C-alpha cells in the first residue's frame, strides 16, 4: 500500500488552534533568506508545508499533520515550532 493509501486510513480531529507554526515567517526569516531547498515542503508525507513563491512564505496546513516530526528534524534552521495537539485532537492511527 502506498503512502497516500495509508493516509486515507487515518482519522483526524481538527483542533481549534494550530499546533504547528513557522517561528520566523517574516520576509527576513530563514525560510526566505537562507533556505534554498525548503526540505519541509518535500519531506512531509502529509504535504503540510507549501512554498508560496509570489508571497515568499511557507503555508502551513496543520490539519493535515500526522505528527511524525520529520519537519522539525530536517529544518536546517530550526524554524518550525510544533506543540503536539492537546488530548482528543490530532491524528488517530489505525491498522499500523
């Protein structure tokens, strides 16, 4: 089964507030000025991060997050803040 198929097996209860954010999302922040590869946009299996070229910023779709932590591990500038969703919210895994 491919990744997209497995993601379709997940339940997700959207929290009323985001649990993921870009620490410095300004035009002088590392995402704009320093990060050329933008690994968060390619490594996330749930496609939470998207680079918006004309706005020069990373868009974050926190409701897609499967809480794997890959984005925080691979951000070369430690510019992703992630506090896991409070109890009862977030991803619910089934069937491994």
